[in-house]
């Protein structure tokens, strides 16, 4: 199993990356603030418009360190990777599968049914800790039915309809899962671009981080993150990463955000309104969010298919590896990740 190195998150908006020998150096207003040997990191995520020197970018590319640029508020700008080293036969198999409606729809059913099943698991786990209500019981029954419909769907159009109904049901009861500070963290459904409340701001931020990790995982195993099966192909859109994210959103993203709120690791003062940007996280909130995120990625879980204990941060790599095995016909089907 792949060893997880560090992801370097650069949060200060005025930060600029340069190189000094084999070190990555972070400077703010031409003053060095941090340095780290490039061999100690696997990717860099910058929340800054300042960018990086060509030398720093080359150093990252030469050592297989991906460099992702996000706006200070977490919106994707661009990504820099070195030469592709993936197995060309694996990518040919991926491209062939993406053109095969039968294979594509089978994968899509697994992605979406897994997503719905994990929605259901999040709600069921909550009821074990806090008790069942009629609202939650109804939601669990509906999600179970949507999972069945997803697996029985015969085309992507009907699958998208089921996915939409399931998401509406799940996010409809999401406020009930906020048991602490619920008056400070109102939630009236999923919204984005921009998020209209603090909960949506954190969900969007978490999904951005997950997407970045999934792109890196797919690159690592040799798959093309931009050629997917369910999400529409568009220039610059990591469609396969968005496909694989579906099964991971609830476990990696939603549960994490709920934990931050219910454990009072965030407060309403950590967010502010900013015109057309909607509600955004303060700089201090983003730093604390990243710190908690990095800590959680070191938690150990037993992978339900592999049976091995892995760090949570390696879950995207495990799923990318399993997808590659399926596309190479090494296993009969893709084992979607399901919360136990």
C-alpha cells in the first residue's frame, strides 16, 4: 500500500513559492516564512493568487509533487503536474470503457448507489447515538428505496433523477444531524457558487479538498482524472475524480463538517458575509479546518474490501487502485466504498 506523505497547504494569500536547492521555500512580501525538502511532500495546495516561480514548479514536477492553485476562498484555479507516467494500456482500457455504455452505466450505478448507501449510513449512525425520530426513519426508508432504484436503473438519465431525489431527502434532514449550535448554523438545503450559509461553505471547502486528493490518487495509479463515466466531459473538468468522489462525500466530507460543528470546533464567528461571495470562512477558520482535516486523514480504518488497515487519507488511493484493477479485468466488478 502506498505510503502517505504530507500535503502542504499554503493558506496565507500573499504567499509565493520559490526553490532553494531541493527545498520548497514560502515567502510573504519577500520574507521567507517556511521551507521544506521537496522529498517530504506529495502535493502542495496554494490558496493564493501570487503563484510560484518556474523553478519551484519544475522542482515539483521533477519529484512528482502536484501543485494546485485555489483562490483564497477555495475556488479551483489551476493544477500543475509533471509528465504522465501512467501505464498507457490502463489508460487505453479506461478510454475504451468510457465509450462503452454498458460498462459506463454499471460503474455509474455503483458510484451513485454507493453514495446513497453512505447517506443512509450517516443517518443510521446518528440514530444509534441520538435516537430515532419519525423524520429520520422516513428518510432512511426513502434512501434505501433510492439505493434500490439506482441499482435497477437502465440508463444514466433515470439514474440522475434518482440521485437528485436521494440528495433532496438527505439534505432535507441534514439540519437534524446538527445537535450542537444548531441556531448558529442554520441549513436550508445544499447551495454553492457561492454558498449562502456557513454549513454550505464548509461542505464546499471539504469537497474541494476531497476532489484534489482524488485527482492526485487517480494520477498516481495511472488513470486519467479528466475522462469519467457519469459526469459530463468538459475541458479542464476532472470528470473521473468527480465520479469517484460520489462514494466518498458523505464519509470524508459531510461527517467531518458535522463533527466540527457538533464538537464546537467552529463557531458562527468563524464566518463572514462577503458580497457576491456569499458566506466565507475566515482565514483563521480555514487554518483550523485544514489542521483538523490533516489530523483526521491520519486516522486508521479497515478497508471493507481489502481488509487492510489504512490511513483515512489513503482511501482515495485505495479506491483508485481498485478501479484500475477493474478496468484491467483483474477483478470482476468495482468494489465501491461503503461505510460500515
